[in-house]
């Protein structure tokens, strides 16, 4: 979007319009919220282009990657089948954000 910036000093004031862009990676959802090892999850959000993902600290393959969604699979090796809440770390050039899923089976 844009915003007007007003600078005022002893001489007077001046107004200028500037463009403002918010950058960063955002997770809106990780579905399904409860999964088993080997299950696919879909992460939706913004700024996900060229993301790398770690699940339970394990690097995983990302598929169907766009700016607003990506898919990956809960690893079958290294993640206990009934571990409970597991971190899903998404990293892009815009930043890193962590969401969670429940691994129950």
C-alpha cells in the first residue's frame, strides 16, 4: 500500500507519498492438524516460494510449492508415531516461521 509522510520543521512542512510493502513468511494453516507418520500435510500462508521445511528437526522434501501453499510429508523415519505436537519449520528468503501438527499414529 502507500502512505503519506509529513515532515515538519521550523521552515515549514512537506508531504510525500511512499509505497510500503510488508515482507515475511506467514503460515495461515497446516492441514490436516492431526496426522500419522508418512501422511502428507499442506501448509498455506504467504511468502512460501522456494521454501525449505523441517518436521521434528528433519529436512523434508517440499512439493507443489507456490507463494501461498506447499505440501510435504511427515517423515516415516525419525518421528515417533505417537509423539504429539511436532514443529513444522518453514524457511524462505523472507524469514523462518514455525507451526505445529499433532502426530498421533
